[in-house]
C-alpha cells in the first residue's frame, strides 16, 4: 500500500476531532441537533485551516444512516455506514466537489446546476461543495444566484474561499458565513505531539516549536512540514535538523544580537551579522525572529506578572526574561519598531546582508545615551524633576507680605496720632526666595508733606511689586550652588510714599475747591429722519456701466440690419461675427462697401474674406474694404445701448411699484444695485 501523507491520514472525520475551530463546530453541531439547517454555507479562512474538512463532516452529518442503518441527521456521524465511508473515500454520488479555480466558467456552473433537479440517489441530501468560489466569473455567479437563493429542499450548498472580499455581496447575503481562524502555535504544537506519538516518531520539543511557528496558523502546512522533517531527519525530529531544513535562524544568534544592542557592543553586532551571512541564514528571518523576541520582552516589561505564567518547558523563557530586565522598556519599543520597518528595506538594497547590517547598526545608532544605574536610571532620565526651593536665610524676615511704613512726624499745628503699620498684599510670585523690601527711614515733616499729598495705596502696592520683580530677574538660588548655602541678596532700599490715615481712607484725592467744573462738550450726531408717508423714494443709480458713445447714422441703420440678418441666418460665426459687430459702415455703393474698425486685430484676411462671401451670398456688396479708425456707430454699440435702455426701464418699473415703495418706506429696505435683470 502506498504511503498516505500525514495531512490526509489525520484529517478529522468528526466535529470532535476538529482542532482550533471550536466556534464553527459549536454552531454547526447545535444547528444539526436542533434541525435548524440553512440551505447555503460559506466557509472562509486561510489555507489549511479546515474548510474542506468541515464541508465533508457536514455532508456526513446530513446523510449518516447510523451503524444499524436507522440513523438520521446527527452532529456525530458514525463513520461506518455506507454514506460516511463513501464520503471519506470520495465516491459518494450525492456529494459533489467543484474546484472553482479550474472550473470557473458559466458552463461548468450550469452543468453542476443541471444536477440539482434530480433527487438524491443514495442519501437524504445533495451537497454541492464549491471550493475557491471567489475564482468564479461574474457570469457564473449570476447563473447560480436563483438556485442558491431558492434551492430544492434536498439540496445544500457549501462554498469555501480564502478571499471573501472577492465574492459578490449578492452571494454573501444568501449564505451563512463562518470564518475559520488561523491556529495558534500552541494548538498546532499539541496536535503535532499527538500525531507523532501515534506515528511513533521521536521528536524534540524545540523542533516541534519550530514547525508550529513555521506553519503560520495552517494545520495542513504543519503536517506537511512534519512529513518533510521526518524524511530529512531519517525518521526523527531534532532541533538542529529542523532548523537547517527550514533555514531559520538559531535563536542564540538573536539573543546575542539583542544582548549586544543592550550593551552598546557594536563589534559583536557586526560579527554576528557576518556569521549569519557565512551560514547563509535569511536576513528577513533574522529580523522576524528579533521582532518576536522583542515582543515577548515588551510583554514581560509591561506586565511582570506574566513571567510566572510562562511555560517552564520553553527553553527561551529564561533568556527572554533576562533580556527584558537588561533593556529599558522604551528601547525595547524602539528596537521593535526599527526591526519591523527594516524588513521593508531588505528588498530595496542590492545585498540583503548589507541591508541587515545597516538595520542592526541603525538599532545601535538610535540607542539612547547610556546613564549610570542601568535600566532604572534610564527610566528616570526622562522624568522631569523640579529643584527644591532655596531655604530662606536666617537673617531674612519670616513674613515679607507686611511692609512697615515709616512713621512721619507731622507739624505741631497738624499733629495727629502716628499711623499704624500698613499691610500690603502683593500678587503671589512663583519664586523660591524673595528679597527683603526695606522701608525708607523717617523724614522730617516738611519733606514728608509732598509724599502725603501724592501717595496712594496703589503706589505702595506698585513699589512692592517692582521690588519683587527686580528680585525675580536675578538668577535663582539653585543655579548658583547649594540651595541651603545660597546667600541672601541685599536689595536697595525702596522708598514707599505714605499717606495719613485720613487720606488712606479716601479712594481718590479731593478736587480743589477753586477748580471750576468743565462744561460737557456737545457733539452733533447726524440723525436720519423717516420719509413722509406719502413721499416717493428716489431710485438708486444703476450699477451697470455706461455704454460707449453712439452717434446714429443712416449707413449705421443699414449695416445694423444687415448684420442682424446674417447672424440670424448663422452665416457668420466666431471671428467673422465679431468683425461685423465691431465695425462701422462708412460708405457704400452697389458693388463695394467700406468698413471701419478700431482694432487692427479684427482686420484679418481670412475673416474679411468670409464676411465678403456672406455679404455676397445675401445679395449685398461683392467687395469690401476695412480700415482702422474711430468708430461711432456699430452694431455692437447699438446692442449695448438697447440693453442699457431695457435695464433702465426694468429698474424704473421696480422702483415705481407701490409695494416696493411701501417696503422701502416702512422697513428701510433697499434694492441691491445690479440685482434687477430685464426679462
């Protein structure tokens, strides 16, 4: 007996043997158990995830007769009845598989649909399975729409595709759609372990992990690679042999590269890249494996609790944990991003190994500057720290918000109680230390009199604020050295003008008694008066420009009528029409007419000849001459004056309308210039 490959030998025959597609198995099993069967199913997913397998199991579930021949529709086909065995062997007459990749025309689809009119030969249902249905032509899709929407009660459609976006929406709306997901590497690894145990093939766990990752979610690819690895390893699976067969990069090289990048060791990075080139290992696989390791490191750095949940049998777990502790989280994210973008650069370089070296050197060049303390210090270097406020000196006053005003000794005649200290509260200043504000010493009464007459509380506040601002312009204490040892700067004494208590209670100084109050200035404001009820409003001037000067002549009447006739008959067009409109008939005799234009550009030989031919065909002059000069009567000017007159009449009609007059008079309405257009 010939050898049967593992992918076919271990193809699931029941829903319970399906791996990694529990959501599809549960939905179909419940539908079969409850007899809620749809007439069309669409299975989507990448290659090797079980689309055809699910279709065959569904066909067996619909047509299973049971071991005793008395069975019915079931979610667990027996696998021993004639229907189940014939479907497994591919010779069941009521189960038809059509490969749309090679039978994509309308003729093949019509041939399949012709069988739909006949009832099942052996089973309960006919099942039409169309694989890669997205490859059908639009005509083929249209041919099957009606049957797909309303098939006979004994017919079921099963469609499978790897690209559902190419399937018309008219087909999608007629089917129940199930998406078969790619399988996780752990799921593939478990299934491979069971298969190899059944085959009695010794295998190293790390070799199976390599095969599971190389399958990329496809169980069929995993089993095919396992077949190849068994043949390559002479009946056993070893990590070194599988890695050599797959051409994958040894993870030790990846760990060495990441470790060298973490330490900033450029020599080790370049030497490792040369080793990969000498061994002929793929540059793309190197960056891919580095991305996978960096992703695991980022997870451990973000969620340290995940380290306890790592599979103990994974030999890479300890190395990944060590690197995640040695490399800061921000650098891990940076390296991961550069590795992803570096894979796109490999195809642009003339040598992929040179491109790999450049990507690795880029990882090293963009590494943040190292700082003392390792990863913890690197994390702290991005934290903004605020320097502590400098402690005030022991000689500085504890409270600088109160400024002692000097006591002024008044004259004997005006002696009054000494004023109490004035509390001044300046605006808060964001500064670690504030200079002292020293009040001016007391002055004699004679010199203090002007200050009493001029000082206000606002003057005091402004003086204090100026002193504080002057202190803020100095360098802060923490820039000069230790905050505790920063000397207190001595500010220049600030003289604060002081008023007596009676004056401080007044918000504004009293006005002199002899000052006469100025009379308010009278300003004339123009006022618009409403029009009288019976008054008529004058129309606004027209916004249309005035037409050019027109002097009507007898020859102009003849020429205007002639040009209008030629235009109505479409005898002149384009430049010839413009020449006729802009010209003036100066003189004429039965055979020759003299025209005048203002622009030399209109006097073209071709236009002149066509105008002459049109005049001759209309029974006028057989020859014309054109000169350049001043034009006072042309058809264009007559048309412009006629249009201006129509505009004036239309505006006059609107302005004289009684309703318009009432709106303008009662509501102050205006007619927008240029908005009136004659009919």
